[in-house]
C-alpha cells in the first residue's frame, strides 16, 4: 500500500469517485498495466471499491471504502509530500539512471592484464 502509485490513487479517490481513464490521466507516468495492478491490490486489501455499471460501453467507478478513508487520514501528509515532490523524485531517478549507465561499462567489463 505504500508504493507511490497506491498513495496517488488513494489521494485522488479521497476527493471523489473516479473512472479508470480519469485516474490514468491524473497520475503522470503510470502505465495502464501498473494502474490496473495497483487498483486490484487496493481492492483486494479493502481500500477501494469497484462498481461496474451494466451499460454499453461498460462503466467502472472506483472509490475509497471506509477503511480506505481511514487510511487516507493516516497517510495524508505522506501523500501530500509525494505529490509536492513528484518532479524532484523523477529528476533524481533520471540522474541516477544516467549515472549508472555511464558507470556500467566499467563495472561489468572484465579486467584485462
């Protein structure tokens, strides 16, 4: 539950019920697969509920359960911090990945001599 995608989903659903496509647009950088996995885990944990409406095309809404609302109260400050620093975290990831990519040839090349 403490991964960044789960925290962002919980934060967004605290505001109102949302559809999958709304969540995906609201969460920068999440893939369709990762959002699906995250929603399934949160539903399994009893944090969110999923309501399917029998219309064409099918409509599915997600919302926090009472358990999810109580969790949101506990992690609200962490969620806020994550939202406020999302770009800095992404920049740190990019810098780290770039540094590792530059150093990798030295780390994986066998010594000759």
